[in-house]
C-alpha cells in the first residue's frame, strides 16, 4: 500500500506586504473606536492607520472610509 502526501491548496489572494501601513480617512467621525475581530482600532483626527490585511479589506469596502494616497 502506497501513501501519497497531500499538498495544501495554494493561496491566490493578494495581501499588502506585512508591516506596510495604509491610512484611511473617516468620512463620518473625527474620533471613534472600531471593534473588529477581537481588536480595537482607534480613529483620531478622522484618520485610521493599519497594516492588517483583513482590516484594510474591510475599510476599503466600507463607504464611511476613503483610502488616502501616500
């Protein structure tokens, strides 16, 4: 009996480089705290900065936030 090793499927989703921060402007509030996946994300002076790929994806889909160009 021959056993074959199974490979894990390759991931094809693109994510920003780890450690690269992205800044979003909060269009609704100057200050607030977002709670997402067990973490808190502060908004200060209508800005939020994160390097978390999941949070970046969430902010890009939310119409209350606009990504700022570097």
